[in-house]
C-alpha cells in the first residue's frame, strides 16, 4: 500500500521556539514546562505528542467499532505523557492512556482497547520503545 498522508512541520528554536505546518494550519509557540525552567506560557512537545496519540487512538477505537457493528455510547481518550531521565543519562517518554467507553461490558471494552492498540499508528510507532499503559474505564 502507498502513503496515505504526509505531514510537514518546521520547528525553530527548540523547546522555546515555534512550530509551523507547511499548510499553515498549525502555528504555535513552544515553551518548556515550568518544572524544566520554562515560562509555561505556551504548549510543549509532550502535550502535542499526547494530543496526537489520544486522537489517533480514539479514531482506531471508532474505526474498529464501526467495522464490527458495535455501538458505542461515548468515547474519550486521556493521554498522560511523562518525560523522564534515566540513570544511563538519556531522556525517555512514558505514556498512560485512560480510555473511556460507554455501552460495553468491561471485558468487551478491554478487548476493543487491546485491538485498537494493535492498529493505532502511534501505538505501532512507539511499541518496544516507550512504556505505554492502557487503562480502560466503562462509563
């Protein structure tokens, strides 16, 4: 299969700079989090990663539910992205996704979340590189 979509984004100035997409739809200032000495007056890369991962994961859930004819009564995905240091020196990310699903039993919701984790492009991109914890909550 071929490429379905390509995004192009330019970053200038690192964590205290800005980002702009080639189509101009995304144009944001960046700031380090306050805990890292930043001003916290703008978004940061971890927030952007969490937003992308949460949206993509929810789309994977909705895709599978439609394909299987499962009617969901509301969904939401909350992403927590943590930047950590390690004893060896490099920085790493860890992610926790809290997935809210309505209209399913706990077992069915967990099965759908597990299936979504196998097809979500973000999950596939980070698998084996980032610790990802999934928490399924039935509403």
